[in-house]
């Protein structure tokens, strides 16, 4: 399968902009999205992932809560990644995110949306067991469950 180059991703973004419905975005989103064109790359958060090569992406839009982008590879919904924002060949920032949707829009181009999330490294530093992160079924370490306060108790 041939990979889409940066130029073809930009061309597809330009085409997508003609289809954008500004009323939908304002009625559904928690945060306002801003149209941006920015290079970035995805890195798997799980080192056991089959994909260890960064996946280049082109940002479509950005908000305080997430990003929309196009890429040349399908991404699994609920997969967790680090995104590196690239300017002039340098990484100017990174953010952990979870893919919420990814769909094929052209032969080798996928439109995806992702929500920002807390980094697994930070969770581990705060006492969450790595095996719990991998399994996804233990939100609070068993030895700290009694310390959790419900929002009603605050």
C-alpha cells in the first residue's frame, strides 16, 4: 500500500474544508475548535505496540480537548498515542491522546479525531500499576481504593 505524502494530505484537508459544517461544531463540541495546518507525528504509548515507527499526521483542527487530523494509516478507536507537534523540523510539544474515530476518506487517507488524555507515565508515577493500564480494568490501585473520595463527598 502506498503512503500518502504530506502534499496529498494537505490537498485532502483543503477538500475537507469545503465540507465543514460550522453549526455542527459549535453545537456538539465542549471546546471551540480552531482550523490549523500543522505537522505532527504519532508515537505509540505502549512500547509493546506493533507500530514503533512514528506515523506522520497533518492537523485539521485543534481545541483544548482534542485534535482532528488526517493520516495515511488506519488507527484503532480507543488506541492511545503520544502526538508530537513539529515546527521547522523540531518538536515543540507533546500530548497524550486517545483516538475516538478514524475513517477512510480516500484511497490512502484517513480522517481521525482524538481526545487529549493523561499520560500513562504520569499515571504510573502517581501509583497506578502498569498492568492495570494495559488491561484497562482497574482505575484505582486496590491498595488505595479506600482513599478515593466520591465527588458527592467533597
